[in-house]
């Protein structure tokens, strides 16, 4: 199913996005990475995951997702380097800022909305015509198959204090996923096998969380291990992190035939966080 497909994964230079890119590359997908920092390391790790017999490729395209023009350019350039329209889109890029709302900097609020809500909207809008096969060169060789997979968070389903912008963006992404899932059931998409779902992970052991652990350590007497256990077990009773590869595995699963009927839904990977 995944061999020879064309995937764009945002925020794929580290953490969850990198794990997803490696997983899709190892399944024979062509992949485009994007994000900041660690680019050479990320690209070489993904290239090492490619399947030589499949001749699939990995590319890196820089883009600042706070800017609409760069998001649009990212889509165009991704299709250009892969020589086919993107048909697997993983909207993963994101960042956190923890602050009470009365002190929350407005520029950070706007950047969060751009990266975690506007950019996914624009990319989904760009990707769907290619999946439906509206491009002239696809008329003969249609590949009316696609997957849109958004990475929200448990904070797309429930809230925590001092994360109002993040919680708003992630709830927005969950809502957008529901609406697009429904659109994909409309007559225009009758002959198209495309789904849109959102994964909602709990605490995942990545840079995004490490920053929050260091911040908490400033106010406690705990060392890194103690603080990370305290942070995780407040919400996930076993005190164990989700790992990036767990999320990557779910992305792979959503691309398989067994998932053709999973559409418009939120999939928590959260060690019981949302059942409490
Ligand atoms: P990470 O910091 O390792 O990765 C974030 C990625 O987003 C990086 O590649 C970064 O370069 C990219 N990015 C950030 N701002 C960008 C911008 N303006 N333009 C382009 N790229 C930008 O973090 P992660 O934990 O792997 O997070 C990935 C996604 O998973 C995020 O959307 C995050 O909200 C979500 N998430 C993370 C956790 C967690 O506990 N780590 C839990 C639930 C959801």
C-alpha cells in the first residue's frame, strides 16, 4: 500500500515527525521533510531508512509555517521534487508555550495558530485536488488514494491551564479533521479512497516536552528523571512516556487497507489520560 506513495511530513526534523518520516521511508514511500534544526542528521537518518529495491527518495525543503506564502511554496516544491502530487500529508509541526493568558505574548499566540491550524488548513486545501486526480497528467494514470493525518494532542480533547493557545489550536485541528472527514464522504470523493484523521498523543518523549521538564525543574528540587516521572504520572497513571515510534506506527496503520473506513476521527495514544 505505501510503496511508491508521496508523503509530506511537516515538523519532521525531530521528534514525532522524524519518526513518522523514517517509518514511511522504510515502507517504500517517497518523503519530503521540513522543519528547523538538525536537518542533516534528520535527512541522513531518513535516507538510511529508505528501501533500495523500491528506489524511493527523501528530500528536505525548508519552510517557515508561520507564513502562508512559505506553506504554499512548500507544497509546490514537494510535488516538484517528487514529480507527483503529494498524496500522504502528515500535519505534525508544532510547538508549545506555557503562560497564563493575561501574560501570553500575542505574537506567540498568532504563530501557534499559523503553524498548528492555518498551515494544516492550507496544506489540506492544496493536497486534495491532487488526490482526487484533478491534475491533467493524472487523467490516464489515476492514483485516487490518499491519507491526511493530523497530529493534535490530548490537548485537542481536554485542557490544562496556561496552555490556552495550544489547546485552542489543537481543538481546532480536531474539529477541522471531523469536517474534512465528512467532506471526503461527499459525491465528489465517491471514487476516491481518502481519509482524514487526527492522532492525539499524551506526553511523548521529545524536545517539546524536555523544555517543559527543565522549566518545572527550576521550581522543584527534583532531578530530570524525577521531574519527568512526576510530569507524566500526573496525567498518565503508569508514568511512562509515549515514544515517537508509537505515533509513527499509528500513522502507518492509518495508511493500510484495514483503515479505509476509519475517517474523521480522533485517535488518542495517551496511556489513559482521557479516561480519568
Ligand atoms: P519537536 O519539537 O521535536 O518537533 C516539532 C517540529 O515542528 C520540529 O521539526 C520543528 O522544526 C517544527 N516547527 C516548529 N515551528 C515551526 C515553524 N514555524 N515552521 C516550520 N516548522 C516548525 O516536537 P514533537 O513533540 O515531536 O511535536 C510534534 C507534534 O506533536 C507537535 O504538533 C506537537 O504539538 C505534537 N504533540 C507533542 C506531544 C509531546 O508530548 N511531545 C504530545 C502531543 C502532541
